[in-house]
C-alpha cells in the first residue's frame, strides 16, 4: 500500500503514514479481542472468520484504481487489518499448543 499510495496516487510519506495508522491501530485492538474470544469459544470460528474478513478487505483493495476515493482505501485497509487481527491471535495460541 505505501508504494501504491506514493507511486500511483502521488501522496507524500507523511500522508501515507497517516493513512496507514488506522489499520495498524485496528490490528492492535482486534488482536487481543480475538485471542480472548478464541480462548472462550475455540480457535476455529475466529480463524475462518478472520480470514474471510481479511479477504473481503483485500478484495476491495484489488478493485481499487487511480480514481478510488482515499476514504474507501482506508476503509478497505481497516477491514483487512481487523480480519488479520482476529485471525492472528488464535493462530499464535494454536502454535503454542503444538
């Protein structure tokens, strides 16, 4: 995304950093939530659900072009990072059990 935002969209590095921060924060927030929920309800639904949500965000990003509104790009990055956050914690737990 940084290369797309800089090279194709012509944004400077400060603008790109500010656009990527919300997705990083959402990953930080959803990771522990996904971990706690997977402790209670098992890892399978959060693994599948997280991957589906992340795939939806990536699909939206794959359809973006030069004229795609920046707000839609940020929303798609948020969706992808929320899915990744939900997916990541149960996987770390599963790896620790093995």
